[in-house]
C-alpha cells in the first residue's frame, strides 16, 4: 500500500464523494459547496451580513474557502481557517487582511508569488511552486474551530495532499496546522505518535521515510505580528530556507 492510499483509506467509506475528486478544480468546487457544520455555516453567513464598516459596500464571499496555488507545487503551506474579514470576504485564502500581507510579501521576496500584495481573488496573484490550504475551510467564531469541525473538514485536506503529488516540504503555520497534518499521518498509520514532533518556530522534522519535510512557523496573526512574536524577516527566513532546501535536494518527489 502506498502512503497516498494509506492516508485516503480511513475516509473512503464515510466520505466517498470527497476523496474521489480527481482534480483540484473538482475538489475546490466540492469545498465551496459544503454546509456540513451548522455552527460554521451560521457564523460565516452572519459575518457577511453584519460586515466590518470598512467593507459595508462589498458583498462577502461567506462560503467555505478552498486551497489556492500551483497544482505542481513542491511547497504546501497549511494555515488554520479563513479570516472573518479577509478570506471570508474575498473568497481566497489569506487575502484581504494583515495575515495575508505578511504571508504574500514573504512569498514574493522568496520567489513563490508573483506580487507582494493580495487584496482580492481577481488581483492577478499567481503562486509558483507553492500551494496554500487550511484544515478548516469556514471562518470559526473567535478563530476557534471545534475538534469535530476540524474532523469534518479533514477529508478535504487528505484529498489535497493526494492530488498535490510533488510536495516535498510542508510549512505548518502554527500549532493547530502542525497538529492537523500530523493527525492525517497518524490516522493513516504513517506515524505512531504526534508527541515526537513539538511545534516551535523554525523547527524542522522528517516525520517518515520518503515523506515531505515539515517546517514550523508562527502564524502571522495580528496578535503575533503586533507583539513582534513574528516579524516580517522571521517569516521571510522560513521561506528562504525552503528555497534553499529545493536548491540543494535531489531526492525524488515525496508522497504523503
């Protein structure tokens, strides 16, 4: 059994229609149509009705937010969930808020993004060799998804990982992102325990033979950036390291 099929197998019977998506385009259409979590559906739509004053004249996306980027990416960036007035407004992950400002500037400076800004889904931004996904696709109240909501979203990330066949490095943006990725590996039987892989900014792991290397980074939330727990230079260094890893490695493309 391959690593890919091992990760998919736990969900085949329960989420058959999800995991059989044969392209990112099909999967993304399934994601944006999802209404499986009533609490999240209510909240994302309520945010889009109340709005923030600065965006009163805009129509919010207020639907699940799919992944975004290069289908042939070697770098997979895992975040947490859409921002209330960022991705939940614009419909594209890490777009339209300060978190996205930090992320895409760092990706631009290290050659993964075509521009340093991300203001709307139609702003022309293109990612090269990078793909961004979140373990939770709808904005959660107080940025705190429930464990069962993370579990309901999990098959989407499983299938993304199966379709992104060239991934060599996973950048986990925060402890929740790391835990979400490790949970997939644990469910698939690829790793026995998550305890050996403790989150810390800049930490790097080899979780299993032939799998992508994992690099940890603080999430560029407003709290982290305003307190200087994460600076623009710290974030740029994460992706500069990934760029160096790609330049040095000759290992074959890894699966899950």
